[in-house]
C-alpha cells in the first residue's frame, strides 16, 4: 500500500521582550500584535497588553506552508517608547527570521513557509 507523505509543518516562535520597561503609563498600553495568513487573514496568534519588564514567548506548532504576516502596532505611534532593551523576534524552527527593537506606529514582517535559502540575506536574516 502507498503511504501518503506527512504534510510538512513548521514551528513558529515569537519572543516579545519589554525587559527594563514600564508599559503601564505608556500610551494606554496601546501595543498589539498578530500573526496571520496573508491571503485568508486567518489569525494564528495574537496578543496585546504588553507586560512590564517581561520576556514573553508565544508558539504556534505545526504551521503549514503558506505566506504569513507578523504585524505589531502601537496606536500612539511610539512603538516600544524609549526602551532600548525592548524588541520582538521571530523564529521558524529556531531560525531567526526577523524582528526589530524599535518601531513607530506599525512594523510588519512578511515570510513564506517553507523558508528558502535564497530569501536569506548575507547575515542569515530573512528579508521582505
């Protein structure tokens, strides 16, 4: 009997760090984020209400191949504020694919699963 090949799938990990930051008085804590499928807009992960002085990790396991968007938004246009130790970092199967330590009102990372080597720049960082 022929066995069907298992569908390839990938683990996505999102790390959001607010270490050293006091988010409480910060633009009414107006930062939110979501990871979604580009075409269908189906939300895979989302969050808001960033914690003070924290390192939060979110995982989506066995995500199938498709085009995805990670979007982080701050309603006040001030991103992580003046926090130099804050940031967000995206990993696929433990490979760093993008992130930022600073943004204003919105930051977006587009990526496709599976990742292709030619989509990585010289630093090994995925580019949009």
